[in-house]
């Protein structure tokens, strides 16, 4: 773990981990119920459009839109934003095929507590944001699969068309 991340972990109160775990539990519960009620199309029809609208407000905070010529260059830029946010030590996008990518968060600030409290069934909220951003900025359709949630991060398969 990098020095900057160690400092942040020692500065954050224990309660932060508990609250982030409850936050994740709520998100995973909503995801599960939404998929059960509306099917997986709920991401395309409801969740991603709302995330995309929220992304439009980021410049109000002084955060420029993430740009890229293709999925790989876009994700390289977004991973740098994630790392500078100090939410993750690192992240990777591995291309398995033209339409299949693996998005991995490494040493996520919230994972050790959030995944323990929330359980291990859901799509990582950062993977959902990533998928919505790829759709918004790259004009692609993204279908994330259920994440593998680990004590230190997440691994999410993104099917991109």
C-alpha cells in the first residue's frame, strides 16, 4: 500500500468503514431488487441514464469530463482520476476480447469494511459508474456482470458493444 493511502487510512475514523459498508449494502440490495423486478435492462433504462445526468454536474465541482479516443484510452484517464481521488491504490482494465473487458480495483479504500458488511453479491458501485461513463463518453452499450468483491477491491467483467 502506498504512503498516501496509508496516511488516509490512519486519518479516517473507523465509523467511515461501517457507513461505507451500509452504503454498499443499500446499493447491492437496490440492485438485486431492481434486477428481480425489472430485469437486467434496468441498468440501461434507469440506472445508467441517471448516473449520466449526474456526470453532467461534475464540472460544477471543477472536475473536467474524462476523455479518450477509445475504451482503453478513456479508461487509462479515468483510472488516473480514481487514483488521484485516493479511493483506490490502483485499477486496471484488461481487454479479453473486442467486447469483453475486466475492470479491477486494487486496494479500494472502502473494500475491507464495505464488502465485509454488505456481503459479496452485487455490482461494484465504481464499476457501475465506469460503465455509465463509457456509455456516455464513448457511445458504447455496457453490460456489467456481478462483481467479484474481495477484501481489498473488486473485479468486474464489462461487456461492451
